[in-house]
C-alpha cells in the first residue's frame, strides 16, 4: 500500500470512528454494531502501525491505550483545584444562602448539579485538541495522566466544533459506571481475585495504572462541570456549561438553574430519591452561584470558594434483624460468610442479605445470633453491616463463630498467612469447588460451551459423569440421553457444543483452567507472551515474572498449579482431546525482512510503546521472538527496570543488549 493511499484511508477511518463515537456518547444512538465499530478501529490501528509517520496524538486509536507510563510527570495547575465546603442539613444550606445574600445587592441564581463520586480531573485543550490531563493531586500540582485519560471514550480528543478558544481548561469528574464496576468485579471473581471495594476507589486506582491498555479495558467515564478560559467572554456558569455541551463534552443532563433557595431544596429532595437511577454513584449535590461577577465578589477561603457548597446525603442506613449467617464455598475454596436478614427497604430496594466479607469482619462487628444490625449502602452495590444495636441484644444470645470445618464437606479449613479468607483445601472432593470449576470452564469468556448450565452440571456431577473439565470431552451421546430432562435433540446439541469448544483459542483454555489470579486479561497476556501451554508449564519463576502483568503473586500461583500431578494429567487429557494449547501463528504482514534470521527477547518497560507492540514490530520485520534468555538468543531489547539477574545471564551468554532506538536502527538502517 502506498503512503498516499494509507493517508487517505486513515483520515476516512478516523472521521467515521469519531462520528459513530459521538453519536453513541452524545445521542445514545448506535448506527453500527460493536463488532463493526471494533473492525474499523482495528483497521486504523494496523494502518497506523504500518505507517507510524501518520500516527497523530488525537487519533481515535489512542482510545485503546497501549502506551506505558513508567512514572507520571508532576504538573502544576495553572489555577489551583480547590475543594468544596460540605453541608449535611438543609439548615446549613439556608445559612449558606444567607451568607451569599449578605454580600450582594442582586439576589443570586443558583446552578445545581450532582456531586459525582469519582476523581477530579483537569483537561487542557490547545487548538481544539486534548493536550494534557492532570489529576487533582494536592490541589496545587497533580500527575500527568494524559495517556490514560485518552482512553475515556466520551471525552473528545479533538473538537468537531468550528469556534472555540485557542486554549482552555475543562474540569470534571472521572468515574466508573455502576455497570462497568460490576462487570470488573465479576471478572475479578472469576479469576479468584479480591473484588474492588467501590467504584470511586476503582476509578482512582485505574487512572494511575501504568498500562493504558488496561485502563481502556476498564471503561472509565467522565462528566465535566467547569470551563475555564483566560480572556473570559462568558459571564455565567450556565453559559460555560452550554458551550461544553455544544463542543461535545459529556455533561450530565441533571443540572438545573434555581432562582430561589426553595427551588434548591426541591432539587436536593428530588435527587435524594432519584439518584439511584443514575448510571453512577453520586453522594450529594453541588450548589453554585451562577453569575461570575457575583462569584468574584464572594471570593474564596483558603481551601474553597465562598460561592459554592456541597450538600452531602447521609449514606442510607436501615435497621433490621440478623436471622443467621450462612457460608458459601466458591470455586477456589474460599469460604465467604453471608448475613441473612429480615427483609428491609433500603435505598429503594428490598435487602435480605448482606456481605460479611470474611472472618475478620464477624470479629470486628462481634455479631451475635438475632442481633439488630444497621445496614448501609454506600458506594458499594451489595449492602454491608455497619454496626450492631447492642442494647437490644438478649443476654443469652450466642456469638456467631466462624466454622472451623468446611460447611459442605467437613474438611478442616486453612488460612494462609497474610490472607483474610479461610479456604477449604479439599479441592478434589468438595462439591461446590468441583462444580464451580466446571461452571467457570464453560462460561462465555472461557470455553463458551452453550447448552450447558449450572443445572446440567449439577446433574452430570450427581451421576458421577463429570468431576473435572476434561471429563466433559469423554461424555457420550447415550450417557447424556439417559439423563433426566434430556431428549435426542438436546443431547445431540450438548455433545456438539462440547465438541465445538475444542476450537477455542489457547488464551480461552488458559483462562478456563481457573488458576488463581489468572483472569481473562492475564490469560491473554500470558498466552501472547509464552505462546504455548508447554512453555508455560516449564517456565521458571523468573521467566514468568518477565511476562506482562505477572507479579510474584501470579507467578507463585502458576508454579503451584503446575506442580500438582492431577492438574498435569488433566491438561494432558485436554490435549489428547484436541484442545488448543498453543497460540496459532498470527499472520503478521511482513513489512520487511531486515530482522530475518535474528532472535529477540524484550525485557523491562518502554516509554511510548508496550512490549506486545514491540514484539509485533520485530515479527513484522522478520525477527523471531524467544521466551527466555538462552544460548539461542542474539538480542535482548532492554527497557527500564529490567531484572538484574536476567541482564547478568544475558551478558554471560554473550547476548547483545540493545535499546529500542538501536532496534529501530536495525529495522531502518
Ligand atoms: S466543582 C471549587 N462540581 O467534589 C469547586 N465538584 O469537594 C470545584 N465534585 O474536587 C469543584 N461533583 O472532585 C464540582 N458537580 C461538581 C462536582 C464536584 C463532584 C468533586 C470534585 C471536587 C470535589 C470538591
């Protein structure tokens, strides 16, 4: 393809993608399917990769991330990012109104907004392009998280409007929608990882991740609530918000101009009730004086403006009786206590159960049977018990004691050092663990075996037909037909679905095994890095630690998994059944043969490129990637922070250690 042709196609693709994106985020209209959208984006990414000189900062390809930031640059805010004074009662809001009125002649008009429970962000636009995104930090200076902010799809990377100031700043709140938060936690649960506490903390942690591709995957969102321009043409806040809307920024449609404090009260009351229908967590409302001249007259205290105040909702709480505590055993053997409650209405929904997390939580609360407890819904989706009404406890109430043995199979529970959870170690004999592993194996993100649900798994388990995932592939049509509720067609469908799953790619198989801490993302990265089950099973700790995303916890979990004979024999059986245990050779378009016959290994972190991209680049020019330092290795491409032992080993073996720049010179001499 010629560069002229590529340039034209890239421009068309960018226009199309921006158009569909805007339709989706501003008007909630999907004119094309997600799949078609992803295809356009993928084509753009590939083209920009082949023609790096055509890459631009505001290309929608930036949305999928990939850039790694080793250390976030500290940036001073042009204007400090202040905080807001808090109020908790309507009387305090009335006091605020009186203070405001005293300092001015004209009565104020208030602009009311939601108080979004996320992370504040400052966005600098130059010539209509997003040029820098900075966290609030200490208010004076924050972290430059531009790469991560670019993955927020609703934020414009370049404005489509015709007229706008050459430079302006927008402030807003980055948040994780309830939906995205729940999806992330489902993923964590599947990987046997600890779940995130609430959307706010998750959003704040996500913004500080080094790998922007992971940030993109988590799907952050943003609402903006402030426009700052130096030579101010605008005279009030409403005008600023209207401009932001016009320029395509995400503004929550819940704001309202309130010409009197009574209307402010009505706004507060309305949203106290309605906020649960919003896509994100809000924890109050913000009341701002609309007029900028009036704002100027009011001025600031040391920390916050005198022209705005936050009203915070009390986090809703209800009192009810603890009926009993039950214990669930998960696929990983973790035993989770659940409080069963007398039904009570809380924040618009009936609550019958509350999470107790682990044994420490029961100790902390000193729970007794029949206690009257307080339940609260904060940022968390599942309500939690925040306290006990000790006065109403009867003197003979028995304390709740965490079981010493598995409530299902009776095996003595164990707790490893540093972990909060107790585990049932009987992984091959404890029914919910066995069934849980099979349910995990067949799910959509793993082997995607349709026609097989929890009920059928229960049946197959009861009949002694399936005890581990490999047994599924031994199932015969007649055996299925003999099961309750199965007829010829349904039995055939099940057998076919199981058969079809053999074609699922290696990364799915790896995720399906349910190795602790190996979620979908880690499985993908491991598969791409090590490329086969064999390589993974024989990799030592050091080699595992070289894989992207793999830290000590994951490496140890993998080593422990592959050290168990029953796991190895199951994998052998999966292989014999024809499952995909290696990565299919990707058809990389050969761009040149300048690296032909040369072998490479990548290590450490690179400033502007992920290791995967670097590896793709090497292969696109004919180079071969190896998975560890060995006698066959010729070049080690070294980034920052690479392990000293690896460097040492490479030196000993006479491997040439080169930088990214030197690699590029080899490609384009
Ligand atoms: S205006 C000087 N508007 O609340 C006032 N802030 O306590 C600048 N926040 O750091 C903030 N929703 O993270 C404003 N509609 C809203 C907001 C909002 C949430 C957060 C923001 C700020 C904090 C101040």
